[in-house]
C-alpha cells in the first residue's frame, strides 16, 4: 500500500515530523519503573525512510475485556520506504504481532493504534510537566489540580484557576438560532 507522507504522518498524529524530521513524546514515573512510555516518529536518510516506534509500560492496567494486568506493555513499530513521491509500509508490528508486507487494513489499524497511544503518552507527558508530583497517583481531596497558583486579586469570594484549552473559533452563522 502506498501513502503520501502527509497522509501517513497525519494518521499517526505527527504532521510536524515533515518539517522537523523527528517527533518524540515521553513520560515516566520516577518511583515505579513499571510505568513509562515513549513514542517517536523519525524521517531517516533525508526522508528516504520513515520509522515510528512506541513502547508503553503500564501497571495494574484494565484491558477492554475488564481484566486487570499487574504489568502490561503496548508496543508499536513501523518502517516505510519512499518510492518516488510515496511511501510503502514494508513492516509493521504491534503488541507482539509482526506483519511483513502488511495489507491496507492492518496498516490502517496500526496507524490508528499509534495515534491513540501516542496521544495518551503525550497527555501524560504534558501533565507531568505541569504537575511535578506523582502524576499517576494524585492525592485525593486536595482541592483544585493547580492549587499552588494563587487567584487573581478580586473583591469576589475565593476563586480557583485551571488549565484553559483553546479551540478554534466557530462560525456563529452555522449555529442554529434556538441554541
């Protein structure tokens, strides 16, 4: 199966790799080596090859079948080579299964898995950057997540502040009048 570079990178959630040549996400739990994750996408040899790797180690993980695993590892590897203007995925492997010369359905599944797991790792990485404490075992009943940030001076009662996630503005003309 042949893919344009933009299509492959977008499906993996790493379109910036085209310009930067490399994207990496990672986090770790300093107290428990069984909890860590990294994901990376790299263009090699001037863009002749594309390699994506992911490893996510979890502890006390509940899977889709509601089984709890003491230790659980998610993995991903993909190798693609440029042929003319497109890339051919020559090898893909995830969660212990390796596919040489994979079919389109396997490639699409693998790209989706990489994207969702890399997003998971990215979220934990950002959370770790904002919260230097143990991100995976937050203290209960301690108030707002960002409790160390003092509120702005105001005549109102006590205020709490959190993280604001920006979204693109909507086209107001498309919103129905009854909303």
